[in-house]
């Protein structure tokens, strides 16, 4: 009774693709893939042996579980056109309050895999935390059992805390990615082998995120308030405008954190 | 002839401490430790069985190698008071032009271990790249042989490229450290276990710094131009001002990179 025996997906993007592939590989039947663009629905449906649709108004979802994996800002628009009969309906978003699904289904919840996904790369879910929430104990148990097929790291979490987690993930993933990918390009443009920086990067991550009071261990020219070195670096970076903008902006953030308002770039 | 048989250090900070300890452990005698503060010199000298001095004007350095490991902005001031007789003189800085040492010694160079150091933590140099440079082939060979005692990763690099490397290291280490340590504190303040974020962090680093054209794989609300989610997050972050400032500033950097000037926070 507490087992999900079939799943449909509303959405065919990075999250839907990786979840559908993983469940299909684990032997859970996938019924239907909806996308606004039929070709996208067909691509994913072809992989997981499902029906592809793009006309949501003329479809009745009856799978045990319907996963809506759309951008937050179109979710309501699409769901208001969907007919969901008896299914448990879950979203996959960090920021949406799960109670907003109440108007679309009697049983509703959240199934939030905390990782970045790309269609091109098959995700190994065994290392991924999945955060679940629902309106009833029975639905939570169903989601727990389903998530456990993919990973042992299943955590029940309410919408308030999940938003905090999402916000932390933005810093950890999006901001770090932005800085590191621009730094990488700077290295390539300046003929520096990325292998020169590997060891420093590894130690940085170990020191920054896993040590008590890590902020007090901040180092570097901005931490020291060494405006002369920073300005010398900014001068050198005149032909690397992307990295220069990051360098100047974040140096100022660090100066603001550790020094008084006289330290301006 | 191409072997360094004794070393003195001008400076007793994080870099000097870690280098002196590592060479001492490898059997290279350490003669003298200079620090402006005698107690600091004595602390390090006690560990590596050396003489501690704080009166540089009444000392003559005669070791095979003199390593000056001071902050860039005091290096000239201290070296101008030092008497160096026949020693090879090297600095350990990413940004200093090695030729500036010419006025202090006949043989001079750079010995730049590319890592962050803390006195409290013993560095395993075997994974650290050391970048060397000098004014003569003979001195370069001596520095190469010396560095090889600590690591197989020894690279000859000129001052121009070394400054590029240092600038890249600032982004990779200082900026990443700042963001991750503040994000960590945000997690702790919001009762989120850091283990929830470990897997995402690992994948982020792998995707950001080691993949071609990583910037094109940027994700997140700022990449999508999703101002509604960003503003919702900033609203939530009103009681987390440090992280809020980072969130707002770097989101704007990403918006600027991927969207037009209408996307302002």
C-alpha cells in the first residue's frame, strides 16, 4: 500500500530527465511525460518507455505519483490546466511552499533531490540527499520508500527549512561555480595549467566548509587590507574584464567585512 | 655544488614556519630565524634548532640560502638593513618581481610554494607545486634540487606568469573561502547539517574547474534571470546580513554576465 507503482512527469528538463531515468532503471514504470514542446517529451519518453504528451488539457493523470518538475514561475500556470485523479502530486523545487499544491490534488508533497542536474550527465543518486515532505503520514511514507530506491540519504524537511537549504545551495553551487569557472578561463587564457591549482582548490574546500569558524581563517590581500597588491592585480587584469569584475567586487566584500570604510577600491 | 646545505629565514610567519619545519624534517640545517618580534623568532627557532634574532642590522647572513618570507610591503624595508654574504637570496611571494632582489644579493631568486599556510597545521608538501625562478642557471638548479626534497611538483616560472598564477589563486582560494565559510555559518545558524551540502559541493568543484567551457553550464536563479526567486531569498535573508550581502552582490554579477541592464536587484 505504501509503494509507488507508477510515475508520470510534468516537465522534461534536467530534473525530470534524471529522475525519470533513475526510476526507470530501478524498475519503476513511467507512464507519461508532459512537455510544452512535444519533441522534448518524446525524447525523454523514448528513453523511459513512456507516453509523450504536450496537450495537458486533454489528459487525465492517474499514475500513483505525478512529479511536476518545472520552473517555479510556470508551475501554477501548467498545473491549473492539468487533471490529476487520485495521484499523489509532488514538486521538486527548493523554494516552493508545498502547501501551494493543495488546490491541485488531495495528496501532495515535495520530492527535492539536492543536486544540480544536466540531461547530458547521468546522475548517481546514491550520493544525493533527497528531501521529502507531504500533507499526510501515508504520503510521506510512500515518498520515503520511493526515495530509498535511489539513495539511503532521505530526509523529511518542511518547506521553511527547505528554502534555507536551497538558499545555502545557491551560494555553495551557483556562486562558487561562477567564480571557479571564470577563474579557470583566466588560467587558460594565461597559459597556466589548471593542474597547478588543483591542490590549492582541494585544500580551500576542505578548510572553508568543514572547519569551525572558517571565516576567521580568511587570508589574502583583501583580508590583509593590502590595497597596493589589489590595485596592482586589477591593473594587470585590464585585459581580463570578466575576472577583473569578480576580483574587484569580491575583494571589496572582503574589505568591507574585515576593514573600515576607508578601504575602497 | 648544486646543493643547498644550510638555510636562514627572514620572517617567521605562516610560510617561513612551514618551509623551515619541512626542510628541518628533511635534514637540511636551519641556521638563523629573524623576526622583528624576538619571541616569534624564538618559537620557530626552537622547533628547527636554529638561532633566533631580531636585530637584523648586527647580523651577517652566510647560509647557502636565505629565504625572505615577509609581507610584500615590508620586504624592502627589512632587506635594506640586512647584510647577505655570498648567499642565494629568495623571496616566496606570488606578486613580487624577482629582479627587485638584485640590489640585495649577487644571486637571487624566487621559491614560491603555491598553497595557503597556517602555523597551526603542518603542510604536506608532497602535493604542493613549488614555482622557482632565479638570475642564473646554477641558482635555478640549486633551487630545483632543494624543492625536489619536498615535492616532485617543481616548475620554473617567470615573474610575469607567477603573478598571473597568484591572481588566479586569489579567486580560487580567497574568494571561494569567503563564500563557503559564510555559507557554512548560514547553514549552522539555520540548523542545516553541513553533510546535506557535501555532495553538492564536491560536484560543484568538479564541474566548475575541470570542465571545458564551464561558465556556459552556470545554473541557478540569477542565471535564469529569476528575479522573483532572488528577491524572495533576499527577503528571507534579512536576518543573515553577511550572507545576504554576498547573495545580492554575486547574484548581480551573474545577472550582469547573462542578462541586460534591466535585471537589477
